[in-house]
C-alpha cells in the first residue's frame, strides 16, 4: 500500500485496525456499538529520533489520541510520538 503522506515533526500516520463486525457466535455488531480501536499499522513516520517506531510495525496508542483522516478511501490517524503506548 503506497500512502502519499509525510507527517511533520515527531508524528506518525497509522492505519487503524478494523474492528470485527461479527462475534464468534455469529451476532452482527452495528457500527454504533463498536468501540474505537486503539491499535494499527504504522504507514508513515516523520522525524522521530532513533529507531523506536518504524513503518510496518503495529502500535497501541492512547484511546482519544490523534486526528482521524481519510485518504484514498483508507481511514488513517495522525499521532504524536508521545501518544504511542507500545509497539506490538
């Protein structure tokens, strides 16, 4: 996937994890009942010192962090480096 976006400063762009639409028992979950996911795959990295976070890694981030955008039909979130809790 080629994303044509470059974050400024100590920011990164994450493609949010898609939440399940159906439970294991077969019950469909409506969009209004889904919780906002707080994990995803890093697709672009700004000027972050060191090699803490790299493109392609999966990260967990604060629940209400970042700015959600849509680019080429993909739901993305732009996060500050400090909003990332862990690399998984």
